[in-house]
C-alpha cells in the first residue's frame, strides 16, 4: 500500500472513530472547560498554518511567487465579505494570470 | 415537517456542497487519484480534515503527519457528537449513520432550531447531514474530473486556490483580536519551521500553540 492510500484510509478511519466516540460516551466525561477552549482554537492554528505553508513554501523552502498574490486577493475578497466561491476563484484567477505572464 | 428548517437545511447543503469542487480539484492537484479523492469525501466526510490530508501530503509531508493534522481537525466532530447524541437518541446502524454525518453544518443547523423544539432539531440534523453528504460527494467528483482535465495545476491557479480555500475556512473563526493573534502567530511559526523540520510537522506544531493560547481562561 503506498503512502497516499495510507493517508486516505487512515484519515477516514480516525475521522469516523472520533465522530462515533462522541455519540457513544456520556457527556459528563468531556466537559472540561480547558479542553473545550483548546478545541475551538486548534482549527484556527492548523488552518492558519496551512495557509502560510501553502502560500510561501515549496518542498521545505521559502518561495515567493504567484501564489502569494492569489492569496492576497483572497484576503481582500474576504474582507469585502465576498462569498467563499468568489474568494477561491479570485485567488485562482490572479495566480493563473501571473503564472502565464 | 418544519418548512423553515427544511429550507435552511437545503440551502446550507447546496452551498457547502459546492465547496466540494474546490476539494476535488485540490486533491487531484496534490497528486491523489480520482478514486482516492472520492473516497476521502465518502469516508472521511469532513471538509477541513480532507483539505488537511491533501494539503500536507501534497506539500511532501508523510502519511503520518497528514493523518495527525487531519485527525486534530476532526476532534471537534466528536464534540458535536457529544452534543447531538442526547437529542437524536439513536442506536445501532442508525448511530453509525448519524456519526458519519456529524459535521459543522449538520450540528450547526440542528442547534439553530433549538427554539422550534427537539423534532425540528432532529430534522435539521438529518436533512443537513444527508444533504451535505450528497452534494459534497457529487461536487467532489466534478472538481476532481475538472482538475484532471486541466493538467498543470499552476497554470489554472490551483496552487493559490488551495491556500485561499483554507483561508476561507479559517476566516469566520477569527471573531476577535485573540483569535487573529493566534492565527498570525501560527502562520509565522509554521513558515519559520518549514525549512527546518520535515513537511507536515510545522503544521502539527501549531496545535501546541492552540494549547498554549487556550490553557488559561480569558477575561
């Protein structure tokens, strides 16, 4: 089994186990306020990190290219309250145009 | 049947399902096959985790760091399950199905119906859960086929569309200064660590940042 398959199946298995666990354990075991606080912050940290890494790194090196311009445009679109799709497409179009120049 | 609940469920399902196109395209751009892409949507069925596994492995990270990142993002679904279980009160196969469709949107719509009573909450959960499932998987396939037809991801801007998709996911969560500081710190930390430790690990490292930020209660 290659590593992509391992990624697909491992992610799927754990994702389901986490969901099912929530439905199966009594609520009183998981209401620690610290855990709940950290849990709402984890997606913020991980997703932000993914934005950073995918925008200006490539194979472990810092690379400034058309992606940065695309993400900057996405940031502007978001601050103008554009819908998700407009955000993604505007980033793609910006990056594609610069790439082809 | 609550009509307002049904309308809300369907509109949420369709809009969220549309993002499946972005995932399908991102996954192909990251080097996953169409079958693997569709299986991620069918089996993992949790947008942020799916983007994370293809994001980390697409950037050269190994399977373990990809799975770890995706799973950290999946913990919240467990907490949603905890919230939904006493409302749904299901067992056996039904519980398995309920668990699979326990995501941001199904839980969100269900909780939004609180003032209409338990039945409306249940209806909101199931309709949104199934609705998102159907649209998300359909649009994933569409996005995957589209991306494969396009060829070079950079030429179509897919290389920027993926981080922009993450940005769009995190944006609604940045509700205050505290959250924005955390986000900015995470970006800087992950970028700074990238040349030093192997791909995927810089992202997981920022989970510790979340632990540090959330450790103490804020006033």
